């Protein structure tokens, strides 16, 4: 690319950042004189890009709305953010075609780094029903081993509600890209985790669940598997060496099983005369573990911090069930049944 052409594209990138740019500022940024800036602006106008000249003491150039979309200039982090946003809209034709167009024109260096993200990333099924049980009490220790203070799965950070769709900010590219490369290449990484200092992790996979990003891997110091939220990681650096990940490891399934089996206040056991698909419609994998006993009934195990949301889910199941434990859940279900029966028998209010 010739230097004048590169400068014209740089001018377009500067104008796309918004606001009015003075001729003197643009000349300084481009390393040319003011007359040349005006000539570059004219080149953009000839290309049908809506560049406006603003008169006055604080005048200069700005990019106006036009009848068509002008060429866009992205930094590496901006391209990553756009592609991740488009990829999250899986199933939307416009999003898929836009992502394909953007990936075709990426520089080879950035394309390889983004391919590492997509090859190492898995997503869970759609969110759990509204009102599903939150993961763990706020403020619980985010990385304690199993059996310690109630925590989210394998030490995952507990703040995000299970299946409520609470959205976190997209992960920083300076964290996501080296983590993805480490997953792909089976490379150890050194992480700086919020409030916990540094640790070395053997990352097995990246998972997006209910709008939050997680990395699952072996904490070498603890000798245990950990699930960490990416928005709590401030730095990730690849280390020399390699590791052998577990065979047939499914990061998404491990995350969901961890949520469903974490140490919460209540252990709920229910038997239901229904299929797995029917039960999953109201108790997704992040909430319950299912066991078949060959009798046409499913055994449902739920770990919950509260019980008050479960009766409505059982009512929505629409199939026979038996509550084995705890007894207080039976009382809550009976209370809901009484309220529903009372409402059904109540006469119409007088007009």
C-alpha cells in the first residue's frame, strides 16, 4: 500500500472515532501539511464517503451520515469485540454472514488468534427458566475446594445467577486471546485473579454460560480443577511447556454439572414420572442432575440455596412426582396448591 493511500485510510479511521477534527490536528497526526489534509479529504468525498467540512474557529472535518456505509477501520481489539458479538447471535442469518465477511478480510496474524478463540470456545444451552435458583450466596469464597464454604462449581465465582441471563462485559482481548491460544496449544498460563494473586493454570476449555465467560482447568498449586470467571482475570501470560488435558473433556458439561452439584444449603431429591426432555424443560442441566432407574420414573437431584422457587417449577412440569427430601419442600408445594385451589374457587368480584 502506497504511503498516500495509507494516509487517506488513516484519515478515515481518525474521522470514524467521532467528533470534529481540526485540520491542524489531522495534519499533525498524519505527518503532512494542512493543504495535503484537504486533498485527502477530497479523495474520501470522491469515494462517496460523507466527509463534512465544518467552518469557524473550531472547524475542521467530521464524518456525517451518508446514503451508504463507508469502509470501517478496526483495531485488533475492536475486530475481536465485533466478531464475538456477532458469534453470540448464533442462528441469525445476518449475524452469521456479517461475521463471515469480517473474518475473510482479517490479517492472517489476527485471524489465527481469533481462530484459537473459536476452536477453544463452547457455549451452553439456552438459559434456564426465569426464577431458577441462584448459584450461591453472594460473597461466598470463589475458589474454595469442594466441601468447604458453599461455592459455585469447582470453585467458580458465585455472583451470576444460574440461567437468569445476567450479562457480563465481553472479556478483554488481552486476557481472552492468550487463554484461547493456551487451550489450543495445551500451554500453561500464569493468571492474575481478582483478590487471589497469581496462579498457574492448565486451561482445558473456555465456556460461555448465561452471558458469562469461564475458563476451566487445573490449578497446579492446589492440584484441583478450577472454574474461573474471565471478567475476574486481569492478566494472562503463556508459560513455556505443555500439558496433557483429560481425554474427552467436555468443558460445557463439566460447568453445568458443577453448578448442579455445588454445595448449597439444601439437597433436594424428587422422583418424577416423566422423560428427561420433559424434566429438562423446567430443570435445566445447570440446576438438576437426572438419574434413570429403569422404572419409567426419573430421580432428580437439586442443590439449592432456597426452596421457594421449586414448587412453581414442579407445577409447570405437569407430570406425577414424589418429593423424597426435604420435608419442608412438601409444605411449600402444598401451600402453593392451596393458593391455586383457592384462586380457582374464588367467585368473580362484584362489578
